[in-house]
C-alpha cells in the first residue's frame, strides 16, 4: 500500500507540472485582454502602458517561469511567514502572484472567498448526500413502486433542469412573491448570536437547496443502481436462505457492499466544493470561488485564473488518490500492488 | 443525528418570533416625545447599492472599468465635477477657473486652481497643493499604467504656487484645460498615503488601493475585491450634517436583470447601477411599484462604423484594412451612395423600441449632447426611407441580381457586420440585417466577446481597431463635457495601422482634407462660440460622409427605491455624485 501510494504521489508531480503549463498556454492563447472592460474613452496608448505595467508584454516563457517561482516558492514562503510569524529572507521584495484586476495577491482573494463557498457549496453537498442515499436505497429496494417512480421523475427533473433556472424560479417564489428569503447573499454577515444565525440560515437556504437538489438527483440515481446490482447477487440469496430478515439483509449486507462505489463518487466530488458553483454563486450573488473564477476569466486576469485552476487541479489529483485509498481500506478484497 | 438540524431550526424560529414580538410590545409603551426620536431612529440609515459589476479596486487610476471609478468617487474627489447638465461644479476648489476670473491665462497655456482652505482628509490632515501635484506625478509615471493618463494629455507640469494654489501648465495652448482633476476619472490622491507607490510600486500598494484616504462623504470600512465594499460616514466631511446616511454598502455580482429585480421587485437594495435590460423586462419589474427607473443622457452614441479600407480576407496582414494613404479603398463602401443608402434604410425608432426603450433615442449625430454642440443639419436620417435608398443605389448603378442582391461590375453588396456579444446588440444586428435586405444588401452577422473586441490586443484579429469586417457597431463617447479631443479622432493621421500597433481612434478610416484643415482652425480658435460652430461642422463632415452611421443616443439607466430621496442621476460624471445629499423617507 505504502509503495503504491508513494508511486502515485511521485507521478502526480509531473502531471501537475504539465497541467500548469497547459493551463498557462491556453490562457495565453485566449484572445481577450485585461483592458477590454475599460471605458471607450481611454485611448490605445494608455491601454498599451497598462499592459506593459502588468508585464503582459514579456515573452511567454519568462512570464510562465515567473509565475512558477511566485506560486511555488514565494507564496508558500509567505504563507509560512504569516502562520508562524517568522521572517524568512527578504520578504518585502518578494513578488507575490497578483491579480491584474485588483492588483492584490491572489492567495488573499482566495482566502477571502473560501468561507462562503465552503458554507454554501459544502453544506449543499452534505444535504444532497443525506437526501440522496435513503432515496436511492428505498427506490432500489422497492423497484418500480410509486416511491421509485416519483423518485425517478424528480431526479430526472433535478438532473436536466439547470441550476440557473431552478435558482431563478426559487427567487421568484420565495423572494419576490413570498419575501421569505433574501435573493442576494451578504458575504460580510457575521454570525454572533441566534438572530444573526437565523439570518445566515435564511440567506443560505435558497442557494443550498438549489445545489443540494442538483447533487441529490445525480447521487440518488447512482445509489439506486448500485443497490440494484447487489440485490440479485449470490450472497444476498445465501443470506435469505439462512433466514435473515429483509431489514438486516438490506442494511448490513447490501448497503455495505453497494456503498463502496458511492463513497468513491462522493470523494471524487469533494473538489467541486472548493471550486464553487459558478452559476449558482452568480444567481444568488454568493461571490465565492466560482464567481471569482468567472470574473477572472471575463477580464482576462491570467494570474488569477491560472492560480485558481491550478489549485483545482491539485485538489482533483489529491482526491482521486484519496478515493483510491479509501476504497482499499473499506474493501479488504482490493489490494494495490 | 439527522433530527438535530430540524430541532435547531424550530428553536431558532421560535426565538426569532419571540424577538419580533418583543419589539412590537416595546413600541406601545412610549410617549410622544420618544415616539418622535424613535421615528427618526427607525428610518434605516444604511444605504444599500447594487453594482452588478463589482468594484475591483478603489484606486480609479488603476481601475479596470467604470464600476471602480464610481465606487471610489464617494471617497476620493477631483477639484471639480460635472453636474447633470454637464456644467462644471467646484468641489475641492474655490471656483471654476475661467479666462474672465483670470484663472485661465490669456494664451490658454496654464490654468490655476484655488483649493478650498477648509478641506481636510478623512484622517484629519489638511488638503494641500502637494497632494494635487503628487496625483499628477503618480498618474503620469511611465511605469504606472494609469487609467486616467489621458486626462493629463499635453500637461507640461503641475506646480504648487502656494499651499492652496495649483497651476497647471500645458505644452501648447489648451482651449479646454479641464482634463486634469475634473470629473471622477482624475481625482486627487493623498500624497502621504501614496508617496511610496509611484510607478511599478503602484501595483503593490494593496492597502492604499483598497482603502484610499479621501475627502469625500464616506470612508472605506471594508473592501472585498469583486464582492462588497462597506463605507461609513466621514466625520471630517466639509459640509455640516452631511451625509445623511451612516453607512453605505456596495454589493456586486450577478447580472443586470437580477440587479433590477433586487431594487424594483424585492426591495432589498436602494439603488442599482447600469441596467441594460430589455425594455419590456424592466417595465414589468417597475409595475411592482417599489421603485423607479431613471435615465440620464450623456455623450454615448451607439453607431455603425463603415470601413473605408479594403478588408478582403484574402489580403495579406500588411494590406487588409490598412489605409495605405487612401490607396486601399473598400470595393463598394468607398462609394458614398452605398453608404448613404445604408444609413437611410435604417429605422432607428424601431431599434430604440425593441432594444432600448427609455434608455435610448434615435440620433443622427456623433455628438448628441451638450445641447450647444448638437448639429441640426442631419435630422432627415430619423425617418427611414427605403424608396430613397433604393433610388440612390439604382442611380449609382447598383443593380439587383436574380438573388435580390445588388451588384455592379461583379462586386456584390454583401457585408460582414460585427459587434460585441450582447443580447441587445444581437437584436439590433438582426433588425438592421432585415432593413438592409430591403435595399438589396446582403449581411452576414458576427459577434465577438466584449473583452476581445474592446481589448485592443494587437495580436488578436478580432479587435475593433483591426476592423476585419465591412461594418461594425459599438458605443463611443467622450470624457467630460467638451468634444475637442474627441473630434481630433477623425484626423487622417489617427488611422490605426500595423506600423503604430493598430493604435488610433480613427476606426472607420475616413479621411478628408476638409476635415483636417478645419481641425487646424479649431486648434487656433479660442472663442467659445466659434469653437462650437467648428465642432458642429466637424460632426457634420463625419455624418454626411457616412464614415459612421449614428444610431442611438444611449442613456445611463439605473433604478432606485421609492424611499430614496435627494437623488439626481448624472450622465457626465459618477452617478453617486450627490450621495451626500441622499436621504430616506419611508
């Protein structure tokens, strides 16, 4: 297992370097320009100077290596300094990865955005799982019953209706007509007493439900399929023949076996919590990581988009590895050699 | 385990209801004096603004769009700004300089500003001429990449005559010396705060860029880039009892339609900025009765640029859409009758009704305001005249072929029509395509992402400067209330060509000696009325030569809640220019 792990980790490094290069090249080839959103009254000469000040006119490889140095050396050093309070080398003149849009360090922007993304997207993931698992199990166990039919219908709706539509419908029902929930998310809100907690619950309600619905729809179908696959296997028949009750067959035998692929699915989906939900964040103005990414893309903010997408790549690679490890631990039949 | 959140929810809702009922009971038991005090306290003194494009920085000199300039305008201020009628109003200065009061020199080579003595920065230190001089140095530093640099065009130096007097010298006579420090695009920064941020260091002064010290009615409390800005009232603000609001929040994100909804339908916000939304959607939301939609006209004109050079894709990079001293004319758009017919065939009123509503008016001029500069010689374009357009084309020898498309000597009237990606623009494009079809002109439509089209990257073939199309449509305007710099754009020498990295404002590549010599006269004329007359003539040359087809005079559109009073929208400066006077009345 350890040997396998170290091998995987070793291969992850070149993978990530290749990813970072491809990302940088793609962003560089993209035709949009950081001065694109400036008012028309600003002449071309001034735009050229702005590009110059951003370092956009330097050759590709220099910009790439500069980013590598800033991202892999300067930023971690800075993070260590901030956590430990130590000063390593000449920290004042060390260049950090700066967003072109805000001229502030990208890492600070990400840290500022994480809480709302984790709250909203993370919670929706948990809620989604809690809804999906029982529905999946029951619909499989009572295949073709009315419960299964309705469940199938609802998950098909959740699957095929995009979140910008469900989000809008929810806003019109719960914000415009009923005025129960606010349609915008206040990122500066601080939970300090029960009343502010209640406000937090209210402002999270709609985005969390929209995303949870979407997540649950996917996951419950997967859970159902997995349980169905196990229902007809030999060990279930053996258990029945032994005279075990249906309840314990389902919960002790089938569930444990059919959870294996589902847990892998869940683990693989965890990075999406950090990448945020671009559309849902826009609809409810949650302004988390997803919204940061999309504003970065729209304004050709290469350092921001590059750093963010690279972090996503790291998360995805890590959780892929983690999913494999969990699988090995949960299922002793699987051995990595 | 799964039951705990539900129980928590129930407890929470009970607590919430309990706290609500407590509030109502306390209100019953107050006497009349306290009642009044309560009433004042009850008026919500928090102002909530919605800018769906969220501010990215509060330093307007490093901004990436108008949103940043607006968000900064309630903190840092220029010497004077423009009111809703495009008139200059002094803010940090005693008075607006004129030749009559002696502040503008007779030869128009220098302008003197007298700063008000009573202005202090929000940290309590006085505003002095050193701050003004520094702001000029800050923005004109070659490595700064300053967005407002064009305001300092032709400025030779900015001198502090004394602590409260500043003289700006120009390298040549400047008939309009109000570029520097007039309008929110070129405000005064505090020397003390920004002194170490010159040139490339400007990028690293995050703290100063996010929390600028200003003289305006509000102070930045918290800045979250591309998300939220929180302000509180400035205790050092120059006017007693202002501003009326204690705090201001600018929230960003989402899109224009949902921003309009948050003000007009749900009432969560007091004001929303820049709402280019289809008119019927806006009208629907307005019916909820919570707020109103406001418009203010400035100098923005949506227009079609008509390419005067040959843009044939088969030409090489040094020839395609390159002016070549007039030796590379467009195969059919160089014919004035074709250009006139294109303009005549357009029904501008329909374009307004479908795409703009109250946010637009048909126009036939490239200078639509201020009033005195508006030419009255081109009004006939406001009525569509298909018959006349057809007649002109027939006369010029463009004959309809079997496919209904006109042609002459094997050249077909087939156009490539490009613009930026935007639902209103695509709607306008397809309407115009239909209108041109009626005069036997074939149109192919194309749209390009705004960041590419307007980005002006010399490496991209899709920028409006390269103009690799026959016609293209976008909005242009001029800064401030004086079109002098703007009309210079159509000089022959300002055509974008590969040699100058495609830099230059003469996008349609129209060029005439008449125009250039008139422009020379303008630069030697200082009499205001004469200048106005010349600028009108210049406008007429552009329009009557149909280098550009003006379509729609566009307004700024914003929405405000019914409870917000003291509001006046402005088409010439920051929309928040009177924020100190805003108040709430339930």
